[in-house]
C-alpha cells in the first residue's frame, strides 16, 4: 500500500517542520509515507490568476509524481482542493484526464486522511494550552473538511478550545490577492488577528500553512505572542514522540 | 458624483478611498453583520434550507435553459392582461422607450420604487435631463439620490451611510435641522413622499419576479412605497431584466422562501405585491395604463456560455455581499458599477462584455467561496471570478510582469530539480535581509505584504533535502501497520475500484 506525501511548496520551502510532524505522526500509526521527489507545486498561483496553460505544466508534475500512489495525503486543504480542478484543466486530453480523476479520488487533506481513512480520532496527545482554530476557506467550505479537525482537537488532553469569532471569515491571504490587493488583504488579516486576540488563546491552529503564514505574519508585525501551528504539529508535539 | 463611486481608476484606487473612510467601513460592517446573522438564523429556523436552496437552483436553471419559451409565455399573457410589453436590447433602447411614454403622457414627474435595472440604465439621469422630476421613494434610494450617489448595496442602497450623515442630508433637503433619530428622519421622508406619490404622473418600478403562466409581476418590499407607486399614478412603467422570469406561482413559493430570508433574514417582506395588468373596471385603484420593458443589456450574451449562464439565476438578494470579507472592508462603490460585491464583480464585466476594462474587479477577491455558500441558488461566483481572470489572460490583456512571472513559475514547476535549485538560491539570496527567521523589508512584491506582516524566511533546509534522513529514521522506529487499519485502507481501495472514478469528495 503506497501512501504518498504531497508536501506542497510552502511546507517544502518554508515550513518543513509541518511535513516532518506528519511523517512522524503517521509513522507512529504504522503508515510509512512515501515521498515522490519529482513533485513540485499544485499550480494554484497560476490557476487562480488565470494562467491555465502554465497551471497544466505544474499539474502534470503532480499527476506524474503520484501516478502509482494508492493514497495521497497533504497538509493543505487548499492544495488538496486544487487537485479537484485538474479534470477541468485536462477535459480535452483523455490521458491526463484519466490521471486527474484518479488523483482527485485518492488525495486527502491531512485530517481527512487521519479520520476518514485511518479511522483515528484520538492520537493520544496532551497539549495543555488555550487554543483557537481558524478553518481555512478552501479546506472547510470547498473541500468540506469541517468535522475532522474538531473531532481530533476535542480528543486532545488538557487542550482548551476557544471558539474564534467570525472564524469562517477569510484571513485575507488568497494567494496573489495578498500581493495585488495588499491593502484590502491587510485589512482582512488585521481583523482576523483582532478576533484571535479576543479569544486570548495562546495558540492558533489551522490546516493550511498559507493562511497561517499570513496570520502569523500579522501577529508578529503587531508584536503578538500567539503561537501559530499546523494541527499536525500540535498533535505531534502533543504525543511527544521525538 | 461622489468620487468613491466613480468608475474611473482601478478597483485598487477606489478601494483605497473606502479603506481610509472609517465611517463607511463601520457602517458597512454594522449592517452586513446584522444581515448575515439574520440570514443564518432564518436558514436554521427554516429547517430544510439546503433542500430549498437546491429547489431554487433547479427552478432557476430550468427557467434560464428555456428562457425563450417562458419569456414568450409571459409576454403573451401580460398582453392578454392589457399590458404594453416592450423589448429593449440595450440602455439606449430602454431609455428611448421610457422617454417616449413620458412624452406621450406629458409627464412632469415620475415616482420610483427601488429598481436595480433602472440604476443599471441610469434612467433617472435621462428623465431629469428632459426636465421630468424623478423621485426615489425607497428610503435608502431617496437618501443616495439626495447625495448624488449610486447604490452601494443591492438591497440596502445607503448601507455606507450612518444616521448622522443621513440626518445631515435630510436636513438640507428639509431646509431645517432634523435630529439623527431614525423615527423622526423616516417620518420626514414619509410626509414628503406622500405629496410626491399623489402628484406623480408615472410610477416606475423594478420587478423581482415575472410569472410566466399569468403574465404577472411580483414585488417584494418593506416600506409600502412600491404599493403606492403601483396604485396612485395613472401610468406604470416596470423595468425588468429579461431573466427575472419564473414559470409559475408555485415556483414563487420557493423564491418567496429564499429571497427575503437570504436578503434580510425575514420570513417574508412586509409587502409582497402580485400585479396582473392595469386597473380593471371593478378595481378601486391601480394604473390606467401599464408598460413592462424587458431589458437585455448584455444578459442574452450569457445564454449558452457554460461558464457564465448561471449568472442569470441570480435573484438579487445581496446575501453574497453580506458575507463577503472584501465587500465588508471596501463597500459597494469600490466595485465601480451598479452591482457590487461578488455578484457585481462578475456581473458587471459580463454585462459589459469589455474584459479589458472591467475585469480588474475580478482581482478584488480572495476566492474564499463565502459568496457561493451564501447564495440561495448556488451560483459558483468564486469559480466565475477565476474564469474572468483566465479570459483576460487568454485575450492577451494580462499584466506583462505577471505574465512573465507565470512563465517563470511554469519553468520552475515543470521540473523538481529546477525547483530544488531555486530554493537553494533563494536561501542564499535571502541571507542579508533575514533577521530572526523573518523578513521586514518593504520592497518589490514584499512591499504590500510587509506593510501588514513580517514575511517568514525560507527554512534552513527544505523538506525534500531532509527527506532521506527522515525516511530512514521512521523506517527504524515505526511500528508495522495494524491489521485493522490495513483492512480499512484496503476496503477503501476496493470501493474506489468498484465505483469507478467518480471524482467526488471522499466521504
């Protein structure tokens, strides 16, 4: 059974600790991840900007990388959802379309994989902090990952989960949106951080490093001490497997 | 015209005006929050919201797919009821029809109820140029008319103004100081409008739904002004977008369930009027003559376009505006067109067919999908925004630097070795500007980002560089997979094979 890690470019370059936490956490449950090194990026930056020809180039590396995998697991709901656009990109190309449909069916976001595939809701973690959760838009709204992270968090010993006001509101990242419309994006992330501060949480947890990078950047800019973590990191740290 | 609603400049420039206007941002936040929580509560109370959303979507899909048939049925029936029906392919034609009727009636004044189509056509301007007094009778519309602005929200046109600003405008109108008390302000407008209703030669309305089976038109409103507009003046002109049709009164039940709840969280608006033709002999009131002008103005261009036809399903409830995190910060005038928010960002370019000029609005979205989730007929606006961006690129209107950047992106992403090398080079290049794993310089693409954030530095080693070591470590330490987990996974694989490739979500 080949379970492959789709690391995503952000976790590869900036947050390898997230991938490492996933690999070790899953290994502790007997899942040896495979890492096809030919993978690059899902192509979302070019897709969302309207450059679909360029997106096809990136998408092909992903389709090839995971052609022989039985399961693909990724630390991002957004990149996972991007795979769902692949059939649309290759609708006139039967070979790639076939691969696109296959990849769509076998790719899971990290918590989907834990809960739906492995049937794990309690990893035995202990994390005695006040935590708030930001549901990223693509993961929760488009991919439909809503229950899984809540289930996993509810099983963590010592963790106090405080609801985030207006949690479902976008953090303002939106890929190139944050660069092109930087002032609107800035207003959105500032408001998100205001709400995080209202919770008085020590830790902000989420499922998508792009959104978390955006929020963490604003927290640091404002000198706030809230720690920002991917749920995989939190769970891994909580089980203390080092 | 207020500079904030000018169509000049870019959406970014217009948004900057709004972002620096705290009155506007607070007013918009206050009301959109109230509306969206109201909608949420109404949907929850309804109990079967998702099912009714799907019913609504199916009705709209069906109607638009057979729009020619239902339009014909509607027109035939409306004519049988004694209505004069006109078709207007564009703004000029619609204006012409209105002006011809007004001249024929020797009209000196027109009183209007709220109509987005009339805003789209800028009909007030045309009437006033001809010396015909034109009065908006919806409170919000009356306010923005005094301010010389267009609507900044589909349902709440003056959403960007607080009561102090409104008191100021109305005081000027009244020629006396009115206190910022909503009851007193509304009382003033009510008194003033009574005279206008009684004296108007023409009543002009929009149309929420046109019922094909009886040739009737339906209006939803809360102030009773539309009822005045459709009963007091001797002539009624109704402007309707050609897609306002639904087949039957039975379908209206679904729409009447979805529209008020989605718009304001109400189970039903205070007034819902169904109008079937002009005054009949036995009727106590109503117009003696009734005209319906069916406006195309770019709508038929969407028919048969697989990516945009669903735009015509919109029932103009404004729910997508109320949940949009971008709209919330920049208000409606930043969108530069009659329609604002996510629906405006797609509808305006689509109706204008001018991709080069209009599609910068499509960039004013983080593609979060809140609009789609809120839409009572499930229009995939977040996808349409991407299609607009793609069409601009395909037609060669893309930004040159962005286009070059994307070509570079494709070159890197085509080959993981190139990507790995680029990561290495990036790590070296970032050294002079990294402090404590953060980058604060405000240059190039980091200028906007770092105005609000500290950018993270690239990690000391990428994941792929560490993979070999990590893989060996887990191979040494990890337990074997237990039989139960293996069974689960194998079962999923079997199910996947058995069901063929569905391409759906994992359940």
